[in-house]
């Protein structure tokens, strides 16, 4: 668990190659950053996840249950973790190759199953 600093960009951990290898992609691994603007976005639009799961971002990053690619945003991946709720973290990559959290929100088991069936998500092994 980390202490979230809402005023500074901070590194929340590293995206590991073995996690990305579950996908058929060339998405790069490395340090993942959390920007103050994204924290504000999560607080404003996904307050429940802000309160309950923002501090668990490093765990989600290191131990996702599922990983996927949104075909509408090819420069990003999705990490899904099952807790009491199911949460999704979107990780983007900017033009310089830096990885950053772009959102955090809860999703339903129905959506997870639909994404597994379509191949959008795969189980992390």
C-alpha cells in the first residue's frame, strides 16, 4: 500500500514483462506513474474506488487477475483485480513511452465475463 500524494506525480511501481506476456502485444513494460490530474479524475468520477482502491494500485499493478487491450485505445492496457469488488485500472503510454494510470473504476462480473469471452481480457497466469 502507498501513501497517495495528490500534489505530485509519483511512481506507483513497475509493470512486469511476465504480466504483459499474457497478451499478444508489444506493449512496453516499466515504471508506472500516477499524476495529480488523474487522481482528481478518479476522485470526481469514481469516488468509491478513490476511497477504497486508489491506495491498492501497486498491488493491482503487480498482481492483476486479468489483463487486456481496449481496441479503441491501442496505447493502453487494462488490469483487472478481484477484491470484494472488481476493479479495472487503465494504464496508458504517452508518445515518449512513459506509462501512467489513466483511470480506476469498478466493473461488474458480467462485463468481465463478456470481455473474457470476446478475448478482450485474458487471465494472468
